[in-house]
């Protein structure tokens, strides 16, 4: 006589399926804990997949905006320093002219004018960290001020020919649909100063000039130098206005940067809520899954060992 197992093949298959389910659940929870993510594929996020994808894309754009805005802010900050320096040079020119009139002595004036020209040219031809000319107006590999000496400047028929920059103003996108223009060209901020320097150089080279050769200025020299004091003062005022405008742009970029940081925090938190594993919940679930798998293993093992002999009465004889 054959003693068959109590469990049927259908029952065995059922419990094997239970084992697979419990094992898969345990593997999933262990993977979530190990990776720190609810799922390693978009499919694992179910109906939140589209929201997650859209948020990740928005966060990536925001990160790109942050990088670009940071670079623009750095350049705008540098421009503030340099435009302020140009304004200081214009004020120094005004003082040098005033001193020459007050002392009736123009012997050192042209030396100071030459120094101011050299410093102004150096500022306007400055480069950024990438080696590009800051005030080039798009012609990043071309020095925006083409003259290298005061005599070259004086020889030009028009001061506009002293500038080789383009007209493109740098701008940066700081958010979806929002762009801030922050670029400044050499001709924008340097034309009036160069014009005053050219006027002084041309006068000095003319019949009434040669200021360095005399400690007592002639009436013609005094009249001309006096007229240039107002011109230099106007240049300084204009450069102060340019510095203020640049400062306004800097503040806009700072505000945009603050907004970008807030959006980064928002996006990161939103993504984390969907994507990241809640470790406390996962640890609890891991324990439950381990218990479920262990119970399924024990039931299946016990069931497969059962036969009718387990239910036959034991003979006492």
C-alpha cells in the first residue's frame, strides 16, 4: 500500500508562490535600504512617475540657471569695481586740472594725463577668468581699446575709432522666461573719458600747448585747462551713473540667486519625498517581510513532510 502526502500539488504550488512573493518583497525592501531609493527605475514609482520626471527636469534647469547666474554675478561684481575705478580716474583728472589752474603750473599735468590713459586702457582691456575680454561686446578675443598710447589716441580723427568692441551685451537667463542683461562695452563706459583725454592731448600737441615745458601757464592754456575741469567732472558723474546701473543689475542677479536657492530646496525636498526611502518605515517593513518569508518557509516545509501516517492511530498492541 502507498502512503501519499496530504498536501496536493496545487497546494504546494500555492505555497511556493507565497515563498516567491515573500522573497521578492524582502529583496525589494533590502534594496530600498541599501540604495536609499524607493526604486531604481521609474516604473517603481507608479502613478508618481510623471510628477517625479517633471520635477527632476525642472530642478536640472534651475541648477543650470544657478551656475549661469553665479558667473554673471561674479562678472557684474568685477564690473562694479572697475567702473568705480574709472570714475575715480576721471575725478583724479579733474583734480589734476584744478591743481594746474590753482598753481598756474601745468608742467606735471601731461604726465598725470598719460598715467590716467594707461590705467583706463588697462581696465577697459581687462579679461575674465576664461581669458575673454570683459568689455568686448561679443568680440571676446579682441582688445576693445585698440590704441596703446596717448599719442595714438590724439592722432585719431574720431575717438570712436579707439574702440574695437562689438555691440552685443551679455545676458543670462535666471529663470523660465526671465533674462537679465548685464554686459557692458568699453565704448559704453570709456568714450567720454577718452574724448576728454584726446582733447587735452590734442591741445598739448598744438601751438598753444607744450604744457610740460612751462611752470607758468599762458592765458590760452589756463582757459583751456579750466574748460576741461567741467568736462572731467561730467565724465566722473556719468561713470558714477554707470556704476549705479551696474549695481542695480547686480542686485537683480542676487535676488535671482536667492530665488534659485529656494527653488532648489523646494525641488530637492519634493524629489526626496517621492524618491528617497523612509528608513524607519523600511526597517519595519524589512522585519515584517523577514517574518513573512520565514513563516512561509516553515509552513511549506511542514506541509511537504505531512503524510497520512501523521493521522493514523498508533497501535497499543
